């Protein structure tokens, strides 16, 4: 989707793409809160695709919008900060979600291993839903047209 979102970004800017992207992530992750042992593989694939589609609609457009907001003299610093924060942020969020999943799983072991793990995964998706909701709210603060 990145080549398509690049073309859409040129026309509408980052705000619209961020709103749609975070909405896709919010919808996909909120449905995954109801994950069960009987959840269809097709539904999982559809939800994963929806979340991935949302991610592709926010990563490149928001990076471009952020870089466009910088003066030319700060472009190199902006690129370095973006790369660093993306890596550190990704690692921190991954660690947070795995910690939530493993902690909840451990606390629910009396339910049986499979059910405890399912409960932990659902808790991690609940946290993902909250984070995507925060991202959606912050998307409203973007300037309307920040296309290059």
C-alpha cells in the first residue's frame, strides 16, 4: 500500500491518511480482543490485513509530514531522530505488549495453559486498541494539508 498512500498523500496530506490508518488499526485490534479458540483463520487473516493496511497508511505519510514541517537545515537531524525514535518506540511497544501478554497469562494459569495464553493475547490486543485510540485522537491535531 505504500506506493498508493504516497500518491494519496500528495493529494490530501497526512491528516486524512492518519485518521483512516489509525481507524483501521483500531477496528482490527478491537475485534481481536474477542479472539477465541474457534476464531476462523480467514477472520484472523482479514484482521491482520486490516491492521497492516492501517500501518501502511500512517508510517510513510506521517514521516513525510513530519519531515516537511522541518526547515531544510534540520532535515538530517530530523531523519536521524525519526529513525531512532521509530526503532526505540517499536522496541518499547513490543516489550510492553509482550509483558502484558506474559503477565496476564501467568496470572491466569489456573484457567489452563491455552485459555491463560488466550486471555493474555486478548489483553495485549486491548492495550493495542488503547494505543491506536490515542494515535487516532492525536491525528486530529495534525494540520489539514501538509502534503509536499
